[in-house]
């Protein structure tokens, strides 16, 4: 079965791009197609815990629910986390941390890449 990777770069709150990617990711997973997510840049904001925000946007709650759709792998660059001073212990989901070399190797294992 072919695997898909959804690469998110857009901020989750400022445009519809992130939400459109999330919709596509969840739709693919709903049809039991294997898919994973890679968060980069401003899209890392989606990993914030909804309970840590006074009025969390619905997109945070939706993103936190992706394991219910069978999406278990969320990839994140170790370098980006260090650059942004982010701690994975504070995320709403568990993530798989990749160094730059692992990231490149991981991208080649997917049949389809979608960028949002």
C-alpha cells in the first residue's frame, strides 16, 4: 500500500492552508490509507496543548485528535525544535524527532508528498 506524507509549514491559525491540509490528512486516514505528518516552521504551533490556551482554536483540538484516525506518526526536526526552544514534553501529541540526515532519508520512503 502506498504511503503519504503531509508536510505542514503554514501556521495553523493565520490561514486556511493548514486547515485544508489537516482536512485532507484526516480524509485519507478515514479511508484507511497510511499517512503521516511532518511539521516544520510555523506549523509547529499546532502541537501546543489546547488546555494551555485560554480559548484554543478548533484546529488545535482537531489536530490533537489525529491519532483517533489512525495517524500515529508526527515527524519533527530536532534542529527546528532547538532553534525555537520548544520542548516535546509540552506537546499535545507524541512526536518522532529526526535529525537532518534522518529527515532526508525519511522523505524518500513515501510514495506521495503533500505540502501545506
